């Protein structure tokens, strides 16, 4: 494959690249600093951004930074759940055998969170793709995490989703929940300079010290992806595959343009 052709030890644009090679963009630094604040404060956090902007990757790095002896992470990636399914999923994540009735699971979950906290373990509940979450679940979230008449925060709850989640939360019905959000960050994507640095940093991590992409290729990668890391990875990888196919060690803008046409889904 193209890895040997370009002298790479691994595919630098794979989604499976180890977090130790993460690129510290402005979005990443800002989001992580807010998550660190939330870790100390406990309570509700909200992270939004377009698909591929780096939300899930940043959360993955945040989770990896947590001491497993001090934090219990529950990751819920499916937001299109019924209220009962959500309760069961949360119960299971906390290591419980879910009860049959909602009221019993509610008590079970609260007691479990309090039990973890008593052992100096903070539950970290992450709900991904939260733009699909139902209003009924949003209503119950506020109630589930209401301890001692809303005077204590025993856990972290992080809602991560696309930008339309903000519109949903701004509805009058969710005023009480919105007031409990103490952290909010919206991912904007990499800047033009960050995009170039990101590509070169990934290549360097994979063992490539020589430039592969020309300046016009990097510029086209940025304008074609709006700085969204997932799109950058896909386009850069496809460009290198085409370069390997054509026997070209240097990838220019024309090759990136061809790769973009290959990727585009058209009627």
C-alpha cells in the first residue's frame, strides 16, 4: 500500500491513530481546559460542533487522561433511545442490574452515583450524538442528577452533539436544565494554518520527514474540508492513495482535487 511507498510506519490519517499523536489545535486546547474545569467542579457540560470537527476525539483524550481509580466513565453513544432504554443503558454502565420499573431504576441510579462519590469515585456520564436525544430524556436528566434538593454535584454529565442541540436546549421547556450547564464549548474546526500543521504533524508522527503535500495541495485540503479533521483525514488519505497509484512522491493541488471528486457523492 501507500505506507511503504511514502516511507510511513502507519497510516497517519487513520481514525485509529493513537491519542499520543493528537494534534493540539485551538479547539482542542480550549475544550480540554473547560473539561478540566468541569472535572474539578462537577456538573453539566455541553460540547457542540459539526460532524468531524474533533468533539469525540477530544472526549476520547479527556477520558484517557482520567485516573480509572478516581473516575467511572459511562459512555452512551446511542441517543435515539426511549426513556426506559436510556435508564437501562445508564444502569448497566454504572454496573447495575436494571430494575423493571422506571421509579426503581431512578432510585437505583441515584444511589449508585452517591455510592461511587462516597468512595471518592466520580461518575463521568458522556452522551454522544445528543442532538437526537428526546425531550423526555432531557427532562429526566435534570431530575436524575438532582441531589440534596439540587445543592450537590456528585457526577459529571457531558452532552456532545451537533450545533442544532443548542437550539433544542434553548427552548423554554429546558430552561431549568440549561441553567445547570456550567461548561459550553462550540468546535469551529482547524484554521488554515492549523490544517497545514495538522497534516505535517501526522506525517511526521508516522516517520515521514520529507514534505509530501505542496502548498497548493494543503490550501485545497483546507478549503475543501473547512478544517474538519475527519474530512482532512479522508481527503489526505485518498490523495496519497492516488499518488501511490500514479507513482508520484509529491502530491499537488490537482491530485487533491481529483481525490475530492472521488470522495464526493453525486446523483
